[in-house]
C-alpha cells in the first residue's frame, strides 16, 4: 500500500494549515493608532461639523515589509445627508518623521462612522522602537482650520 488511508485527510489539509496565521504580525511589531489632537475636529460655521475619536490598526506581513490596515472612527455632527470628509493617516517614528502617509475623501452618513483607509506599507527596520512609533489619523485641514483647532486645543488645556 502506497499511502495509509488515515493520512489522506492530513495530507490534503496540510497546505491549508501551513497558510493559516502565516501573515499575522504580532502586536509588538505593529505600531498603535491614535487621533492627532489638532486634526481631530473638522471646523464648521457654528462649531465642529465632524469629530474623530478612534483608530484601529491591524498589521500583516507583505512581500516588501508590513501592510497596515487602518480604520478611523468618528462622528458626523448635525448633517442631514451624506458628506465627504477629507481624512489622512500617517505613520510617524519616535522623532515624528513621517514614514508613510495616505489621504483621501470619504463619503460618510450622519452620525457615527468608520472609514477603512488605504493600506499603508512600511519597513519595520525604519521605525526604531515600535512602541514609540504610531499611526496618526486626522482631518486634512486648511491653514485657517488648523490654526482654529490649535487655538481651541490650547484653550482646552489652559495654555497661552
């Protein structure tokens, strides 16, 4: 007998089992995500029109490094219909150097939303310490909007 019949299911499943989990990156090698404080609010006429409140990151191995899948969570305030929001995500190292960046305009419905950003690919050897690097997300703002957000941020922290 060439092959014992009890080994056939194992031989059939072996390639599938080898593929499972092979692309996952341990959290210790995947930088966390956060909302950039001065870009968390999209200013409007009577206050913010949208706010960001969270970022989640999942990493997996890729041919040229690591792919990061980033999801941004927020709230579209007081809108009566879908709106397009300009969002960005950037990977920064411990010295705040931008190593990778993606941005785009995303249609969201009123209320809480989540946006899957374009996949960012990075080389983990360029990060230095992973726990000092981060994926930062925020709204793409004009100079005037950024200035207004910075003033509000300073006021909230009682910084003159």
